[in-house]
């Protein structure tokens, strides 16, 4: 099966941030950096003038990338999913920009051109879209 060349006109875009990520020298008395990044993404999305209507933000527990710093994923209906690591608490706006870029990508792939510089070289994995019921999965 090949990934679809075209995706829905207005796909649901999801930014999933690991809220349980810690830094190397995390003070347990302080909020986890992953929780700080997760909150920053939600705040940035709420105040963004270019807020996407079909944007979903989720704080999740562990993306299985614990040894590579703060982690988050960007996904969209019918598109590939991109997992990033080595993020910082300042990555919120760039994750949202990547989500918007993916949501607007006609081929369901996050283009390198236009991708925020802070995310370049930090992709851990990309996962193809799930097949739809109509797709041939043989
Ligand atoms: S705790 Fe964040 S990826 Fe595992």
C-alpha cells in the first residue's frame, strides 16, 4: 500500500506533547519540562492569530523517546506522523508551525522547506498514515 497522494481538504491536526519528559538535571520540586512544554503549546495555540480550526493538542504520557530529551509528535488525518526529540520548553510555537505545515501539505508529508529550524535534525521517526477501510492492505 502506498501513502495517499491527497489528504482531506481540512484534516484534523494533532500536536501531542509528552508531559512526563524530564531534563537530565530535573529538580523534582519543579514541574517536569515536558509538562511546561505541553502547557506552552496550549497557551501558544490559544493566543495564535493564525489558530487552526481543526487543531487538537494533547498532553500524553511518554512517547517512548525518554533518552532523547523533550518529545512531541505532529500528526494529521491521512498524513504521516512525525515524532521529534531533543526539544526545549521553547519549542511550542515551532511545533504548532509544523502542525500547520503538515495540515496544509497536499501529499500528507511534512516538507523540510518551511519546517522550523529548531525541528530540523530532531526527527526521531515518521510513521505512515493508517490505512483506511477502503485501502488494500494486502
Ligand atoms: S517520558 Fe517523554 S518520551 Fe518518555
